[in-house]
């Protein structure tokens, strides 16, 4: 994977989320798939685990899952 490549990871936990990484850094987080589909970022994704660009399976899937779980946990606290 090239350092500037964008990787989109879809996770379905209690929330559905799409994390977009550039290298190993989180660049964007979408909790609404429609917002992702409408974004310009979508056009720049090189790899994903849901059929956009080349297929990706790796450690960023776990990182995205962890992020979405933490957000879900915080949202529950607020309710």
C-alpha cells in the first residue's frame, strides 16, 4: 500500500461506520453511509473492505471497529 493511499473500512457494530484512513491515520469518519457516498473522499479511495477500489483486509479493520465501538459507547452514556 502506498503511503498516500486512502483506505475505507466499513464496520457494523452497534453503529455502522466508515473510517477513511490515509496511511495509518484516520482522515474521515462517517456514521451515515449516504454522507460517505456523497463525499468527494469516496472518489479518492484506493482500497476498501466493501467493494470500492481494491480489496483490503488488514489491521485498519480492527482500528476502525475500535473507534466505532468507542463512539457508540459514548453516545449511550449521553442518552
